[in-house]
C-alpha cells in the first residue's frame, strides 16, 4: 500500500473516531438534560399555572408565586442588555477595526480573555465596593443589571471580534477601493454581515447572566419581595396620615445625629417645594397646594417651622433630632416640584404625582434563582415543588434564548451574499 493511501485511511479513521466521540458526548448531555427536565416536571409541573405566575411569594407554599422574581429577572436583564450590548459591540469593533496592533492592544486582548474566566463572585465583590458603597446606587435593579453587564461584557467583546474576523478581508479592500471610509465599511458591510455571529454571542451571554446568583447575592439582592417596582408614569401613592409620621435623619448616609443638625439639615440650595394636603373628605377631593421657599441659611428649626405653617400638616423634631411630618387625622399629604433638593437631602419620600420613566431602576429586587434557593431552604417540602416550578421557568427562558440564538444565526447566514 502506498504511503499516501495509508495517510488518507488514517485521516478517515480519525474523522470517524472524532465523529463517534462527538455524537456520544452530545447524547450524554441530552440524556442529562432530559433527566433534569423529568425531575423538574415531576416535582413542579403541578404548580405551573397562571396563579403561580401572577402571585407574590407567601409563607404558605400553596399560595406562593414567582411574580416578583420573574419581573425582577426581566428588568435586571433589560438593564444588563442595555449596558453590555452597546458597550461590548463598540469595544469589539474598535479593537478589531480601529486600534493599532501593538503591545498595548495585545495586553488589552489578553486581559479581556482572562476576564471572561473570572468567577462571578468577584464581579459581585467589585460591584459591592464600586456601585453600592462608592456610587451609592444601593441594592437596586440598576446595580444588579450593571453587575451582570460587567460579567458578560468580555463575552460580548470576544464574540463581536470573532464575528468580524470571519468576514473575508477582500470585502474591506473592495469597499476601501471604491472610496468608502472606515466607518462606512463598518456600518454598511462589516456589521450587517457579522450580525448573526454577534447576535449569537450576545444571546448566549445573556442566557448565562439570567441564571447567575452569586454576584446578585453579594450586592444584597433580597430573597423575599412581595411587591413590584413602580410602573413608568404610574400614579404615585399618597402618604396617609397613619403612615406619614416618620423620623428622617437629616443625613441619610450617617443616620440620626443629635448634634450639628443646623449644618446637616440646611437646604442644599435656594428653591421651593410644593406641599399638597388632601383633606379627609374623600379620595377625589382636590388637594390644597402650598409653596414653601427655602434658603441654605435656614436651620433645622426654620425647616420645621416652615412645614408646620402649612394648614393640615404638622412638623416636629424627634428626641434624636430628626424631622417628622404628619398630616391631620384622615388626611394625606405629598411633596412635589422640589427645586431646593430637600426631599433628597432629608431622605423624605415623595407622595402623589407620577413616577418618572426609570424610577423602577432604583427599586429593590429579587430574581428567579434567588427565589428558588429561598424556597429550597424552607423545611416544608411543599416549597420544593415551587422551586421546581421556578426552575422550569428559568430553564424555559434559557432554552428559549439559546434557541433564538440558533435561529438568528441560521437566518442571518442565509441572507449573506458575498
């Protein structure tokens, strides 16, 4: 037998062995996935219903639902997508098409590749120190979304660069030969042709983020939430008299202080604030609006006297030196149109009016994985069925996103004509 024939046969044999190993690995993974799905279905299928999707968590397993966790997961992923996708694609395009190839860009590329393998808990610790403690974003949806965006940003960058590298070089050269600028080449040729690969990488990165728990637990995501974030432009609830009296520290970061209040509680700048008091006759009663003017030179006693002068509203200083506001019995009050910055400086909750378009981003949150772990930690075995049902929801979301990635990639490939 000639040497060339032996080489060909060895190559064919190696291809067959590799094909068999590949199919065996695929079947093994499918079997494991099937067993997991069967286990979840057998435990949680009975709990999957509209009531489960539309109910808040409860101390009773039969009445508990995943509404707040499902909405929290969707909103966190919205922030993650809006942060990671544009930044990741822009960084990938710059590194691949604009940046000079030198030691500095090589160092950046190595670090991006390393960041993709960093454990997720490290991103949680970084977000805790940077976003929560340094930028004071709190344990909010915004913090959770940005944390997960940090986590998947290297994946999006790498996917973008690989998609751009798959485009033949002659496409760039032909466009440059016709007088196109670099940005025109990127906008009209490279990005459209690489959309399939970029979309696949983005969706796979998001499907990884949707199941993450460690970084969100690190930044203080709550495991039990029985409310939803405020809807954009929805009506802001009024503060009833029974709940309106609250001791508010002049400085929210340092807590109640008994001394130095004159300096701590001064208005940040000159301005006005509208105090609206709604009498107790009914919900449809027109509120009475009083506009108060403030100056930075005013002391905490001046602030108390100004609020106390509003008819139907009383203001007092607590023994610890905090400002407390209360409406008359049965009445309600709200604060609006604050140009002096008092509601932020005194950490007073506004009431009445309407929420802004993105105020929901500062609300506390929970997500499906955290809700699952919370249910599994309960001694009642009935909560395990709720956890299994939540696992089915999470797996459906993940498989749906991966299926969307396969569909987008296949569709984009059919549209490309070199």
